[in-house]
C-alpha cells in the first residue's frame, strides 16, 4: 500500500471510529465514521475510540484537521477500552499527542516533546507511527517527523481522538484511502 498516486490499495478491514464508544451524542460521526465533529454548544472534552484495538504490531495512520477552532485542545493516540474518554489524556498505558503544546502525554499528565512543535492550524496533517510491540510512537506533522518517544504500553490499545470546542472537526485515515505521506518502512499502512 502506497501513498496517493503510487499504486494505492485500501487496507482490508481498516478500522473506523466506534459510534457506540464515544463520550456523548455531541460527538457526531460522518464520512463512514472517519470524521469527528463537536456539535456541543459549549467547551468540553469529547472523545471517541476506534472499533479495533491491538496489543502488538506497527501501524501508521493520519489525521487531517478539517476545522481547528482557535484556542482548542485536542488529543489523539492510543488507549485501552476502559480508559475514560472524557479525559483528553489517557489514564492508562496509552498516550495522547496534544497539538496545543506539541507534547506526547501519558497517564498523570507526564509527557515529553514530540519534536514537531505546536500543531493547531486547520489543514494540518498529523501522521502517527505507533509500534505497540516496543511501545514507541513517532509523530509526523505535514510530512516532517518528530522524535521517537517511548510510552508505557501494554494490553490491547485502541486509537482515540478528543476534541474540545464547538465546531472542532477532524478526519482520520486508517488505511481506507491514500495517505498524504508515505507510511514508514515496516509499518502497516493503516490500522486493522
């Protein structure tokens, strides 16, 4: 599977956001459950988890900021099925990339720089390369890679996204369409 225009084939069984695993009805899913929109009338963390989780393997997916409302606070990464989606930071063995400050955060709020800086502009494309076997992640912003970071890891982890302000909107590509940037060598291009 390659990026756009290079002989792309969709990833068989690519996951999507789970309409039964979100914080509230104010998390609107569309576009085959790949687009998340905050339809609330006030600020507050709204989260959603993917249908499929994995405990091992290397995966790459991308998130496009369709509408990043100024001053918002998003988070996306991986977390367990029992992690509270109302918290933007996973409260378990996963991680959350926090675009407002460019950090990768862990349970308890501890975190490290992703190396890509802040990422809070509509149109931004974030790539996530996660190795669940060795518990490492690397974030890519608009084609430029950040630092390889270790996270706690362990157990079955699911992709997640949290958005904050009304009208915030993002779209994920779990491998059902061409990527904006080539997945790294050795990584499954998508999440299935």
